[in-house]
């Protein structure tokens, strides 16, 4: 039995899985299939010749139709994948995607529209939008926490600097008072007390100096140095001699190699060696000598401090020169807040040099600061 192709095509169009409608240029609906009618909840008679396509859109969709849809369709002749919302007869919104073509038939211009419901796509887009908002909120919160942490760290560092600076005057008064008492013919017991007082105030003074240097370095200013011509071996020998009185129970040895004249800040070098020796006393074998070595060549000069004893764990080597980093086997680590090696590194940097460490069971532990002679000359200009 022959079939009617036109009738079959019409039936397919009526119940196609997409909506179809034809409108005039002003949007009046000229033809619509059953699928589209079902989606908007209106019969064909209520749409054909009675409604304009834009009347079925949400407020935002109507604005888009007027400002974008019409002009684009006129210029391009077609538009595709435009996402809008249709208003159902019951007032609910139906998210849809439109494709449209501008045609000319028998001297009349019409617009053919194919419509696809996009509920799943809309749901996915809403989830993406929500996820993006959550991510933006998380990023904003992370930035806020980072800023708060940075402000707290800066405040803490500034407070360290202020407190350390203000402590210098009372510590100077205590030291001066102890010196005056030592000149008043004290008894043996009083002399022992004064000696302990001197050592305690010396340690406190060094700690205050380290805290001030730490604050200056952490605030980005770097340590101040005054470069001048010095006799390195003589300064190291004098520094070691002073440190012997600070650590009377330890054997301190100085070795000078090669030339002796170089350019550096002598006070900073004394501070550097003091911190390294203090570290060696804290972590080295108490019955073994601590050796301070100084050497000068044409290209650089080196200051190193060596001690015997338990080696530094490999896991700790990378962080030794960071502030607050300390070993785990010191016998008197309570005397330090972990700034000594950080200050050593900063002094080296201030001279355009570098601080290094090697540690093993067989060779012991050696901290060395290598400073290029050209670098210190450049700093002096």
C-alpha cells in the first residue's frame, strides 16, 4: 500500500523530539508543532497568529531578543545555541536552547526556530556556577587568612624588634652595675655571683642582638655592614680568646692559614664566629676541641668552625640556616631560640657570601662561611 511522504513527514514533525515554530519577522507565531505546545502548556490555537515568540520568554529573554536576537538574525541569517527561558502556562520556567534561520519564501521573510529543552544542561551549569562561587569564596578566605597571618607575623617581628631594642638599656645598667661592684673588693662568694651575673648578661646581650638582627633581616632590610680593611687572623685570634672566657670548660683553638688582610665588617665577623662557636659548644662533644680556622686567598676568605660529636641528621641539613631551626641532640639548647645560624647566614649574605655545613660521623661537623673578596669590595663603594 503506498504511503503519503508528505503526511508522514508532517507526523514526524508534530511529535519530533524538539520543538519547531515558524514566525514572521515581528515574532508572530505562524506555525508550531505539538512538542512545543506541550512544553509551554498552550494549545496550537492559543499560539498560532495570537502570540509572538518573544511573548513566551522571560523578561531577560525578551531583552535579549530585542537587543541581540533580531539584529544578529538579520545580519547573519542564522543564530545557534542561544540559551533562554520559556514561560510555561503555569508560570514555571523552562530552560531551552534555540537555533534559528531566516528564510525568504514566496517574497515573504520568515524565521524557523528549532527548540531543545535544556534542563540537564541548566542543572549542570547551575552546579558549575555554584562550584565556582564556592571556589571563589574559598580563595577569598584563603587570601584573607594569608593576609591575617602575614600581618600577625609582621606585628610579631616588629614587637620583637621593639622589645629587644628597649631591653638593651636595662641590660647595660645591669652590666655596668656588676662592673662597679667587681671593683669594690668583693668577697670570694660575691665574686662568684658577679661572674655568673656577667655571663648571664653577656648571653642576654647576645640574644638581644640576635633578635634585633632577626627583625631587621625578616623585614627585608638585610643586616647592615661596615666594610673596612682588616687583619682577619688577628681578629679571629682575639675573638677566640674572648670566647675562652665565655666557655671556660671548653678547648677553643684558632688556626690562621695564608694571607691575613681582607675587607669585611670586623664586628659582624666576631658575631658570626661567636654564634658558630656557641652552636659547637651546644652540639659538639664536650671533651673535644673546637677549632676556628681563617684563611685568605686572592678570590675569597673563609671562616670555619669545626667540632667533633654526633653528626647532624641529613634531614636537618637543609633547614639549619632557617630561623628557629635547631638540632635535636643539644645538651643546653634551652639557651638559644634558634637564631644563631640564621644570623650567620644573614651576615654571610650581607658580605655577598654564603654559609655552608658538612657533617659526618668520621669527620665531625664544620660550618664554613665563604666570602668573595670582590663582593666585599663592591659593598664598600
